[in-house]
């Protein structure tokens, strides 16, 4: 595994956590403001993961060009 995959694994783990929290609230029929917070946080982490992935790809390409 590359360093990028390990680093991105943290983002994916947090996204799975938010999905499981939101699904738990929906299944247990206890939808509150936190449920909406989980959903919004999930979308934010999806956006951030995409940006970080692109940035890490850029850094890897830059390192390859220097070598």
C-alpha cells in the first residue's frame, strides 16, 4: 500500500462512520439534528477526500518529475 492509500483510508473510515451513524438513526427512528449533521459532514468529507486525493496525486507526479 502506498502512503496515499493509507492516508485516504482515514477519510474513507470517517465516511463509513457517518453513514453508519445516519443509518442507525433512521433505522431506530430517532432522527434528530445530529442525523442531519452526519449527512452534511459526510458530504463535506466526500468533497475534502476528493480534493486531498487530487493534491496527493499532484505531489506524487511532482516527485516523479523531479527524480
